[in-house]
């Protein structure tokens, strides 16, 4: 859910600070008129359309602030939601699809189980590790 107007202004102010740009410069990066960001930050001015995802993509390219962080801050779209949907589409890390929505503890548990399963495979099928390295399950 997108942030309300007051929260949006606070988040936009944070983006402005992180970018190191002036309000006019950020407006230009977003492809808007010079007073666009100033108007968004001023609660006494009439509401203006918020930056579109395409605007945020341009801002990300110029400022180095990751696109997913801008979407989260200004549109309320969390990175985990994007990662989960991309994984379901088969985009990105193929391993992330099955564990993307899990907590860190759950991902660790899945990793431990995978190591357990690998340790149960017949010896001839186990991957050989370079001398001195250990497998995730602890055996060599």
C-alpha cells in the first residue's frame, strides 16, 4: 500500500537527501518540471501526481539508489514482493524461487536439510571437494 501524503513527503525528503541533488535537479532527473519535487514536499500546495515507476527508474540510474528501494520508499512495494514474483517467473537466481518468501531461519533450515540429503547420497555420487575444504554438512 502506498504511503499516505505525510509519510510520502518524509520518504521523498530522505530520497532527496540520499541523492545529494537539489529539488530542481531531482525534478529534472525525474523528467518533471523544475518545481515538481518542491510541490510534492509542500503540504500547503495542491496534490500532484507521484513519480511513476519509469520516473523512479531514471532517478535510480542517476543517483545510484537501487530501483527497488525507491519503489519501497515511495510506492510501498517491498523488495521481497518483487523478488518472489520474479522468481515465480523464472527471472533471476533460480535457487531463490523456492526460498524467497522464507525467513532467514527457515532458509537456514532448508540449507541444513539439503546438506543432510547430500550427505546420504552414495559416496560415488558425492562431489569431490578440494583438499582441506568441507561440505556444508561438515563431512568431506
